């Protein structure tokens, strides 16, 4: 089963988690404000396959995870299609602006499973 860590600057991500689970993944939502800055640490702890970071710029948590742990990341994304492309390009940490939607979680998890298997 694919494990996806969701880390949102404002402590959100519950709708994304519903989409991850609808696609057959396991969602881990990092709680609290500034959760995006803990993305890499929680990915390591959970042995996660993919990490999703959300903040105003769409980059802080993804860049921090990449710098600290060497994850391949893409940040500054504003659409689901950009995220699917990033997964197809081999990225495992994705940084977005605020987008707490079930569709995002579902489509990204489906794309990850299609590329890497469950």
C-alpha cells in the first residue's frame, strides 16, 4: 500500500487524505500549524512513498524535505495536472499552493500507483 504524507502550513489536508484513501493509499496528515516544515521528518518516520506539501508559495516544505533527506521534489505547483506530471517525471515530494481537495489526493495517488505500483 502506498503511504502518502500530507503536510499543510495551516494544519489542513483532511480532504486530500480522503482522496488518497479513496485511491487505495494510506494517508498520514501532519497536524498543526507549520506542518509543511515537518514533511521530510514524518516521511522518514512513516517510511512514506510520497509527500505532499501545501503553503502559500508551494515550496517551503518540499524544499526542506529535499534538502534534508534528498527526496526528488518539484514545488510551486498550482494544479493537479502539474502534480501528475511531476510524479511521472519521478518526483516523490510535491509542493503546492493551498489545495485541500479530495480530487487532488485521489488523482496523485492513482498516478503514483500507476507509475510505481501499489
